[in-house]
C-alpha cells in the first residue's frame, strides 16, 4: 500500500458499485427483521463518499480513511453509520500511529474492530456486522489471499441466518429474528467481497 | 432557541421528528424558556432516522455551561448521540450525558429538575429513576 492515489478512488468505486446494486436486497433483509432502511442508508453513505473520491485519493491514507469514516457517520445515519464510521476512523488513526509500511493496514484491523464492538456494545454471535468483521480480521491476520478473505466474510454473513439477534432493532423480535440474514452482516460481506476482488486485480496492492 | 447559560440544557433525539418535536413541546409547556432546549429527528430524505451531525447541532444549540442532558429513543439514536458527543471539543464533551430514561417522561422530569437550577448529575439521576 505505497500510495493512496490510484488505489483509493478505485476501492471507493468498487464499494459504491456493490452497495448501489444491492441496495434493494439490503432493504429487503432489513424489512424482515429491522426498520427497512439499511439499503437506502448505505446507498446514501456510499454516494457521499463516491462524490468525494478524487479529493480523498489525494490525501495521505490515514487522513483519507478518517475522512471517509466521518462522511459515513454523518450520511449513513441509523446504527450502521457510527459502526462503519468508527471502523474507518480507527483504522485511519491506527495507520497514522503506526507509520507506513506493508502489512501495517492489516494490523490496524483488530483495534478498529474492537472499537466497533465497544460502540455497538456487541460481541461475536449477536447477529450483527461484527460477526463478519471478526471473520475478516481472522483471515487477514492469517494472510489469506483476497479471494479466501471474501469467502470467509460471506460464510460468516450466512452464519447469521441461524442466529438469534441479541443487539440492534432485530433483537426486539427475539426468536423470530432466526432464519434471516442480518442486513449489516450482509452489507459488510458484500463490501469485503468487492474490496477483495478489486485488490486481486490491482497490480501493486 | 433559548440559551440561558444558568440551567442544564435538554436535547431530545428521536428517529421521528414528530416525537422529538412533540416531546420538546411538552417540556416547554412544563418549564417555559427557563431551560435551553433543542430537538432533532429524521433523516435527510424526510424519513425516520437519526444522525450524528444533527445531534451535534442540537447539543450546540441547547448548550449551557452547566451541561446538557440528552434523551434518546432506540439504539441508533444512542449510538449517534455518542458519536456527536465525541465530535465536541473535550472540555464540552465531558459536560454532556446521555440519559438512560424513557424519552418523554425522562425529558419532562429532567427539565423540571433543571429549571430549578439543579446540577447535571442531579438532572440525569432524576430522569434515570424512571428506568426499571
């Protein structure tokens, strides 16, 4: 990860594309066990970041990640805004503290994921996007190839189908939340898949 | 918005702007202009939702040197309120507390307490007595 200039706008475009094309699906998942706005909220957030992709690409990566996090906090809203925002803000802060170098970005993931858990007061198995983040973190730390990281993420999202929601709006449904994929876990797996596919094709990443 | 610096301010955050505004109306009916008060709710498209930026604006609008008590409805309102507080300068952030209390009853009780000049901790404790 030598420079953020060519890489970051491409990643933003990839994330934007996967959210826009899956917004209706995320909305359907959220209508089943939540308040139904996850698709439109994620779309609003990804469009705001997409609009600023060129300026963001000109920033050093730590600043860019923090800026994206702040944009997501204020534009996604809902519960997902602070969670995705916290993830990126903390990765940016971690990256700035650690300095540059290969593999450093991966090391920022565990403290950032821990910050998301604190923010949402959630833990593994609560049927949230955290279930996917833990799987991604584990795969990244094992230095799995991108395609494998993406597969772990999707598998973790699928695992939320059988879970009973213990955090978030879906927890009000109790046992009736069982049998539906968590929308946050789904968006998180979709974004992971999109990022991994992009990195596989990106020459210098 | 009243910005009387003497009494603790009250901020009401609901997913629904109607609930937030209605709760603020009930607070006003109880305490008039003696307490700084602001509310927010709804998303950018006019639907239901909360976001940190609107909450930050509301906290700033109801700011009091005595501090601000924030009342929230469901999960995202609380998470976004926490983010909004972290966006304040640290000296201010320390004087903003999110109350674990029912939004309508809590805000009205807290405002009544605040209107008598009670300190932030007392205002919050009064509202939180309503929670089981």
